[in-house]
């Protein structure tokens, strides 16, 4: 039985972004029948042990178990867990800054394949094949949107990891193109693997969700335009706030930004404070509440400067919400004809698109219908089946 190691650190430590991507993809993978034994590795130093227990319990519940029909299957479980009592920061120092050649197999045991869904590959033994997901190259396209320490780390580690990997998975054809053009990688080394939309994101409301949103987040008292994503310059929130302030025909609407603090977010808060109660920054929204937060929005706005995929666009569509988003990077590829696409640098154009999506009833109905259809084209099961096929190719 071939052994596949998977770096689950992002899923264990991050609730949003790459953490959620990893959690959804690997959970879906474990629901599929396969000939592989999966070794789930995570750097857990500094976290409450209960976090790891919660994750392992959920993954075990999702995993299809082998029938106990042979000695091999009775003595070898389909999924094994290898937590390490070091933090991800310490591992980064050891593996990527000091470049200590301690192979990940010292933690996982022998492997046939090691898969990292988070930009960087640890040292591995020569006989281990490697698979790497690169979500975007925003640090090369928009270096000013990163703090210097993070930028230096990404500039060193990501190109080196891509060079070492036997195969690279890109979140979109746009990311694939960036890897080729910016780093000179052969297109034959890169496959596009799209993200999916979980079935929790749907138009049908759950009982009591309005009351829950009101109690937890103060939402539901009036209509709101929503944006979702970590607070950082690349999300273009300052221009979004300025564009929203131009919607004088919608005085009852509020702009609500849901996302945890990332980096260089001070200008976002400063701009929001100039508009009083019309702009709210919620902070991080629990995953369980996110579908309801989408569902009850009048409009979803996502004018990001650069995205490797842009999953919130599809999640909003799946919840039956019209979408206005950037016409740059991967977003036209993801949104198709189901969103109003705008130049993210054009504040007036963004304001005009939001006004149309809020005020034109016929357009809203058309956008909602197209969005619901578009979202069905992206599922985590489909992504997991492609990942499984990729494992088959590497192991073969």
C-alpha cells in the first residue's frame, strides 16, 4: 500500500484562507475510496491539544475505512496522524531559513509521495515524490502589499519549492500562467486544480439564522453589502469603502467587511472610521455562520487586486447573492458571466456597478440565476477526485 504524506498544518492552525482550502480538500479526499494510506502531518506547537483532537476526529469520521478482510488491512489503518510539538514558525526557521536537512519522513515514516497544499516543501528523501500547491504569486505581482519579512520568506521559499516539486498544482489557469511567466517553469510541470464550494453554501435559510446573526454580529437590522477576506492591502478595501460611500441612493445600506486582521491593515480601519456606522468591519466570522452572513447580504462586492482563485465569489453565488468583482487576475475565470466585472482601480466604476446590482431588479434576478448555476460547476468532490488521479499518476 503506497503511503502519501500530507501537510495538514494550515488546516489545523488557520480557520480561513489556505487553512479552509486544505480542510475542505483533504476531507473530501478521505471520502473517496483509494489504494493509499494517508499520513496526516501537522506542526501543532503552541495550540490547544483539543484543536488537534477535533481535526483528527472529523477526518476519521469522513474517511472511508478499509474492510477488515485481510491481515494487511487489519493491522494498517487507512489514515495515520503525526502531530509535531513544534510551531509552524519554528519549522519554517529550521527547514527554510536554516535549511537543516531533516527530512519530513523523520516524522511521518517512509513515504511514496509528500503533498504540501501551502506553497512550501520541507526536506524529503530522494525516493519520495513531491506535490505542491501554489495558490498565487501575489508576492511577486504586488510586493508592496506584503510586510518585508513575509515578502523575503516567500521570495526565497516558494521558487525553491516549485523547483524541487515533481508536480505543481495551481488554483487557476491564471496562477499557472504566472508561474510559467514569472518563474520560467515548464507548463508541463503544472496542473490546474480548482477549488470547490461546500454544500453548506446555499440559498435556503436555516431556522433562527437571522436571530443568530443579530446576536453574534449585529447583522439583520438593515440591508448590507458584504465583502469577505483577510484584512490586507491586496483586498482593495480602501477603494471599496470609498466606492460604497458614493451610493447616496442607498442610505439604509451598510458596508460589512468580514475578515480577520492580516497585515498592513491600518489604512483600512482609518478609511472605515471616516464613514461612521455606514461601514462595519466584523473581524473573523466563524465558518458555521459564514453561509448565513452571505445569504442575508443584498450584494457581495469583491474588488481584489489579485486572487489565485477567489472562493468567496463562488460561495456568495451559491448562496443566491449577486456579485460585483474585479476583472483582474483569476476572477473572470472563476466568475464567468455571472458577476459584474469592474476595474478594481476605478472607484467610480465600482460604485456604478454596485448601484446597478442593488437597484435594477431584472439584473439582480439574472445575476442570481447565473450565479447559482456557475457555483454548481465547482465542487470539493470534483477537486478531490482530480487530486486522487494526480496521486495515481505520481505513484504509477
